[in-house]
C-alpha cells in the first residue's frame, strides 16, 4: 500500500517582510542578501590586507622593468603612458577627409536654415527689376504703380510686392487683430532674429573649422610650399608652381 506522505500539505516557512513602521528604511534584508554583502565585504578586506602587506615589504631600491615605462605624480598616483597605434599617411588623410566632410555637411545644413529664416523674416532682396517698353512714348507714359497694380509705397520692394486687392485684404485683417496678438507676433519675430544671429555665428565658426581642416589636408600633400603672414598676423600657405608631365 502506497504511502500518502506527499499528499499531506506541508507548512510553508516564509521570511517575514518589513514592518509598516520601518517601511521608510526600504525592503528588509534577507539571508541571501546578507551573504552577498558579507562576501563582498570580506573580499575587499582581504584585498586591503594584501596591499598593506606589499607596502610593508616594499623595497624602494629594488629594480623592475616597468620603472622605465611608468612614473608617479606628486601624490604618488601611477601614471602610465598610452601606447597609441601609429597610422600611415593614407589613413590620416582618410580620417581628415571624413572630418572635413562632416563639418562641411553641418555648415551647409546651417546655411540652408539661415536662408529659410531670412525668407521667413522678409529680408530685402538685392538686384533691380527692369521693365522693357516698345517705344519712347510708352516710356514717357509708363507708371510703375499701374503696371504692377500696387501702391506707390510698395514700389521699392522687389520681393513680396502686394497688389491693390491684396493690400485691402491685408489692411482689413490687420484691423481685426488685437493688441495682444500683435505683441505675440513681435516677440516671435524677436526670437526668430535671435535664432538667426545664433545660426549665423555657428555657420561662421564651422566655416573657420572647415578652412583649417582643408589647409591641414593640403599640407599633407607633396609639393614645395611657403608660409606667409598677412597684415592681421594670420598664416597662409602658397604652393610653388610645378610643371606637369
């Protein structure tokens, strides 16, 4: 007859949790947590004991080969020289080209954003608007405001020259705008001008970095060159003319 021992429900021994009045101290440490913490503590104590023993038995007159490669600072901290892998000239040129391409890409991106901001803020465009007529009589009777169907005050604007019907609509819309809306528009426009200034400064700095990288890349090439200084003290290089075969 089979035993019914396994069918009897055994008592479950559970570890108690943190009491409610000590909940601010976090979870209650269990036996497995204590064993991990104790093992880590004893490991660190053993390492400190070994270091103290080495320091006590250290002979300052003893020679070892690492003395020629390592040194210590004033506080006794060991300083090791980093042995860098030497690169060939072609590899250095490739790295310089990648840096130059990245800087050029970032500068062009800033230039596009600057142009977009300028168009949004309505910067005045350059150039002239020339109108051709058939004869001198047409030239004498020519009226620009009638030809462009706009007001006389808008003739000097080469870009965004509104027509009469557009001006009437714009005036009616501006009258409907409240003072708060105008103030918000002015603040937004001022923020756009500040952003434009920051982008132009960033584009100028990227241009300087790009020129410096371009000069470094050219200096790595073969050919006789001469260092020159301009009136501001900036350094420039001039390459000698070489006859091509």
